[in-house]
C-alpha cells in the first residue's frame, strides 16, 4: 500500500503489491550481502577480544604482582577479562555503525546497574569490603582480634562475612561492610601485651615498700617479661584505702595472657599477706561481742598453695578451629 501526496492511502492491485514487496526484500537482501564483509570484521574483532579475555582469565602469572592472594587475583582477572570482552563488543558495534544501539545499550546498562545496585546494596557493599580487607590485611588467620566488641580468633574472610571463633568456642559471622568500618584491635600482630590490676592498701601502709614488694613478685614470676619491666603507679587515694596499680608485659607467643594476669594477682596478694600489708575490705562486717565478753575469733586465712600453674600459651581454640569443616566457611580470602 502506498500513500498519495496528501497522505491518503492509495490501494494498488495485488500484483503491484507483490512486486513492491519482492523489490523491498531483494533490496534488504542486497544490503545484507553488502554488509557481510563488515559483519565478518566485527565478528572477528569479537572473537579476538573473546580469546584475549579467555587468556587473561587463565593467566595467573600476569597478576601476581597485584596480590599474593590467589582468590583476590582471580577476582581481578575476571574483572579485567570482562572489561576486555566488553570493549571488543562495543568496538564491533561501532564498526557496524550501530551507535544508536550502543547508546541505548549503555543507557539500559546504566539503568539496570542502578536498579541492581539498590536491590543488592548489602551484597555489593560486603563484596567490595571483602576485597579491600583482603588487600589491606588488618588481620590474618588465627589472629586474636577485637572487632566492634566481638573478641575471638579469625577463622576466615569470605566474600560476605568475616568469621571469628570466640574464646568460648562460638562462631561469629560479621558482615564485611561492618568490619571494614569498625575499629579493629589486633592482639596478635604485636606479641607483647600489657596487663594491669589494682590492689587496695591501707592508708597506714608504707606505699613505697608495698610497690617494691609487688614489683619484685612480678619480676620473679614466669610469664612476666623482663623488658619492658613491670612498674606500678598510685591511681587513687581514698578515705580508707590507696589504690596501687601494677602493670606488666606478657609475650603472647609463649604464654597465655589471661593465665599470667590471674597468677600475677594471686602472687601479689600472697606476698602482701605474708608481709602483713593491710588490704582494706570493700565490705563492712558486723562483729557481735561474745557472751563471756571475749573478742570474736578472727577469720582464718587460707593457706597458700605452692603448685606452680601452667602459664604457657595454649592451643585449645586452634585445635577446635582445625576440627571445623572448612567448606562451611566459603572461599577464604586470607589464604595465599
């Protein structure tokens, strides 16, 4: 069907319509035949860039300078390979003079990417955070850390979460986006860690002698480092007591921090008892006079034990981590 100058439809005989349709088909077929060399060049470009993309996906040695982490290198390889293939497709479309299609494709990709970004915001954020954490390496496997109040040993860092095993034996999964923004305390990176505890002494006690006795006790104790040496400070002066704080250092590679701190408090307490250094009690006791007028008996003090505790670093948590199924943790970005 054709139209007149005025835009009105002009009805042609069936034979004329068939002739016009055939002529249109032959014309489009001829255009397609003329485009075959260009289509061949465009297809060759796509195949060449596809082969290069496939080569980059398998060529691990080229990306070894980027990171020693195998999985992180794999992520970078896939990203670069995808970009190379995309460049080849866009170049082929440009050769075919499909600029409008390219613009529409890029616009659609932008809209789709924006929609997917909102829909999968948490997944994308955690994935990017995992890559950044793998690059920065604020912790390694089995490092003892404190992440936003969650204390434990690092088991794995996968693409979604950081997995800790607490010292109570529980698994804690922290979203990587939260880990990346959190304040991280790594207790393992520097093996030397300082402990402190406070002892209350009576106001009539010679404080210099009490401090010297406590420091001598710590210096003679296994597990307390000689360098830096232990020291003490007076932190508070009350109505009936003086607070003396003792501080010392522990090499966590050889000794258990909590055990050494607990044993240090026990030994200082025993040394103060043997030296008759008064440690005022924080509670009040009501002493009732006896019927015969005598003084009530003083409470008996427990006899000190001489058994030496084992202060060496233990591997209880490490052995529990070894028994865990590694497949449940996902791909570990901290390997490599």
